C-alpha cells in the first residue's frame, strides 16, 4: 500500500486544555495501547516530537 506523505509539521499542535473532554479516555494508557510508552516509538519512527506546554495562567 502506498500513501501520500502527510506533512504533519504544517498542522499546529492542539493544547490539551483545548481538546474535547470525550477524547480524554483515548489518551490514557490501556492494555491495547500503552500510550505512556508511546514516546519512544514516536522518536524512532518520526524523529521525535515537541512537547507543547500551555503558558502559565
């Protein structure tokens, strides 16, 4: 299967506080998707990622 490469750097990161509350369960680790251990995979496959922090209130 061939897919067009998507340039993710063109899309801005969404601050966590701006995400819809219904998405929260999908961000938590589970036995099917260990999201807490996902950072290493992302770094290997995509060259790392930037952590976007919200400015202090």
